[in-house]
C-alpha cells in the first residue's frame, strides 16, 4: 500500500542528498519512514493523531 503513495520529505530534514530525512505520505492514514532506508518499514498514524502531533506547540 505504501508504494501507491506520494512521499514528501520533511522541511526540517537536512537539505543534502545524503542527509538524514523523514518522509511522510498522506492518505486515509499518515505513513512516516526513513528515506535512507525506505524498505525498513513505516510508522502509521491516524489522520487526527498526525494533525494533533504537528500542531503541538513546544
């Protein structure tokens, strides 16, 4: 299922080609993966849980 998704790199990730990076794919849920090891698996969040996470203030 994650192969059908469009992955986007985090704006907070290192901008270099070899830099650490987190990618996110949106659908009925939200998938998160390590771009350097995309085949290692994903974390899955419900859309409301992801929204609460990214809106949280430090």
